C-alpha cells in the first residue's frame, strides 16, 4: 500500500519528537509499504527543525519519505501557534491535488493532534480514492477548553468543534491513543465499530542495543548519590505545567531530613521557575540535570531507585492516559510512582509500582516511603513486571501491524 501520513508535529531520530509517526512508518516500510509523512518545518516539540531553503523540502529517513512545509515559527500557545497551524493546513490544501496524483495513496491518515487537518486530508483521499483514517491524540476541543480554560464560544473552539464533527462524519476509521473515548466519540457522531484503540509504544531495538552507553554527568551524579546511601527518585522528561512538578518539590521539601534524593532530568518552560524555587527554599535534596540524548534514556532510568511521573488533577484524564514517559520507565524495569486520577491505570495493570492521588504532596511521600520500605529484590520484581507488560502490549512492531490492519480496505 501507499500510506500518506499527515502529522504536523512528526519527528524522527534526527529531529526529535514526535516519534510515534516515525516508528509506525518505519514498521510499515519494513513490511514493504511506501510511506510519505507530511509535516510542518516548525514545531515546539522538536529538538532540531528541518532546514528549509524555500517553501518545502523532501528527504528520506530510514526509507520513509518526508515532505516538510515551511510555516511561521512560534512560541507558546498564542496567536503565533494558531498562525502556524493555519499555514500548515493551507499548504495541504494547495498541495493536495499534487500529493494525490503523484503519490497515489491507498490510505490517508490525518494525525496532527488538532483535527483541522481532516479537511485537506479528506480532499486528498477523495481525489485518490483512498481510505480516510483519523488518529485521535487528544480530545479537541475538550483539551484546550478543560486544560486551557477557553470558552466554548471562542472562535478557535468553534472552528475546532466543526472539524471534530467533520471527523466523525467522514473518517472510515478513528484510531485513538486514549483507551476510554468510545462513549465520547460515538455520542459525537462516530458510527459504532469505527473506533480502534492503539496506544503509544516502545521501539524494543533501542533497549536491546549491544552498544555500550557512555557515562554522562547525570549518571555520574546518580552513582555518587547512591554511594552515599541516598534513595534516588527520578523524573525524566519535560518540565511543564501539566507535569505538576511543583507538587514533586513540595514532597521534596517535606522529606528534606530523609535520605531521599529528588533528581529531575530534562528541560521545559517551567524549569527555570522550579530551579528558582529550589534555590529560594534551599532544597538541598533536589538536583536538576540537563536533558540527555534519547539513546541515554534506558541507562538513566535504570539508575533510578524509583521513577516518578505526575499529572495535574484534570477531568480530561477520565478518557485515559498513554504517556511515552511511562512507557520508558516501564521498559527500563524501574518501579514507578505515578500521581494521577485517570480512566485507566497502566501501573496498576502491570503491577509495577504505586499510583497515588495527583497534586497531593503527602500522597507522594507516602508512596515513596512504601516503595523505599520494600527490599531491593521486591522492587526489582516490580520493575520486571512493568517491562514484561510493555513487551507484551506496547512495542511498535505489534502496534504497527495493528494499525495497518485497521487501515486495510
């Protein structure tokens, strides 16, 4: 098959996040299919942006054909980001017929987090006679309304709601990353039987590499802390509002007299504010480290005694969660402390750690103390259960095949 995957934020090992489009496309290429990814050349989640000379650029990465459209850059979630989205969707309309006639897709997948790419994707599918698939990452417009506080009458929300309605009327299949959306999407017009849930996953080859990993300053610091008898609870990922790391620091402040080290690895919009707070409060049990390369994540997480992931207390999570960070933790066979209230609980499903209430420092402390009181052998068994769960349910060779089965005519 010829598979056209439209994802505004698609990345690659060369560019950084988002990785899911790359991993799925790579599996399809390995199965003998042709894959064209269409993405914007400016995205807030990428580490490296494609370098364009002109309005568009093509390149091939691991057999996947990428087409990058030049769009305006932006910072934050204001009008600049809306302009960036509008430019990408406009490019798809302008280039749609050419894409349909030159690539001749059998399947067109609209997968840009926001749903407005469904309009040009449907046009391309109609011109080429392709099957139209929509990949649901987040529930827009609920996400900007419930997380961002936007009014349902805001012009942008009205536009998003129109696109969402169009998705459920015209998509042949909706692939959801979130596990508990069936009632929602069917109540908004999707016919029964058109939904398929395929979560995020892991590339097992990245974790089974025989290449020795170099020792980084992060690993040296953690080794030093553990040699002094510190119990290391680590967080590796973006430092954003949604990660509720202020609550993590609240717990650190209350545990300042215990032999527990709180290590935060990564970057993000909230990192500087968190560092200022640690300095102002003289929290000597908290360490901030720079982001590490993706290849270093397995060894880094394996050095933690416990891996932490937290969420804000948000009703939107009733539809479920599927965070890549949690997959990394589980694949690293590290016991997990997760703070969330959600429609699903992967940590409980895998029996690989403890889940506590979100935005509750005392709950985090109680969870850490419970995990610390366990023997190292018990924690090791807990972590191994998480890894086994991932290998059975969340590896991209399996997920890619499931996705492809849903795409077949």
